C-alpha cells in the first residue's frame, strides 16, 4: 500500500512547486463555497489541516488567529509566505494531521480541504480534529467522496488502486466517516463535478 504518511510527505514535497498550477483555478469556486458555510466571527482561532500552499487564504476573513499545518516542509514554507503577503496573524508548522500537536478544544474552526481523501487513516485525522475543536466549534470539509448511500463498485475500487497511489482515494464516504468520529453534519452540498466533490459543515454531536 503506497498511501502512507511517509509517501504523502515525499510526493507533496515533489508536488509543491507546481501545486498551484494544478489546484488553484480548478478549486477556487469549491473552496469559496465551502468556506462561506462557516459562521465567522472576529477573533476566532482557526486551524487549516493539510494547508498546502495556502489556496484557502484568499477566502478567509483577516481578523482571525490562523494556524496552518502540513506534512511537507515545502508546502508550509509556501503557505507561510502567502499568509504573510495577505496580512494574516498566522503560525504555520510541519505536522501530521493524524497526530496534531495542539491542546484539546483549542480551535473555533477546523478546516480540512482536500485532505480526508488523501490521508492514510482519515478516521484518525477526524478524531484529532474532533479533539482540538471547541465544543461549539465548526468543522469545514471539502473533498471528493463516494455517495453515502451505496458502497463503491468493483470498477471504482479497481481504479482506486492507481488514484490512491498517485493522488487520492476515490472510495471514501463523508457521512459515515464524520458520524463515526462524533460529528453531526449541518450542511452537505455538492460543489464541483456534479456531486463528486462535496462541502460539509459539521459540529460535535451531543454526548449521549
């Protein structure tokens, strides 16, 4: 299995110099639509997990305390430069999304764009997002997902063997992943390529 943390760090270090050429224009509208679902307030503490080169930054308010993490030092360097250029109060660190070095309930908003379909263990990544999110905070997810109401067919699973090694898993289901991690979905809307790419806003589900 090639989809490991070490492999992701290596390939995204390699992708960093050309990432914007591939991912900027293609995902602008989807990023903006996803982030518009957040209930923004001045002074919020916000975490972008898998921040990449900072392509979400133009669509964020400036009056927030911003933190960005990514596996790749090359991505973090580009994210930090873009955040400085846009005038953010920002800290950027190299960090594994599946083992976040932040206190419990620290963030008002956690953003996970185009990362749940990439990380080797999305359940662990969502568990970490749940841990660092404040009880009344919001999780913002945008990615490609298999429909929740049916599993992947054999053709999609076969294609996934290639796409998972190169870029992304195409068989993951957003609803079950978020619900198993303890989230309650408030918004779920298609944002790109029909319903392949979806934007979701979720909060922590009430404790039983």
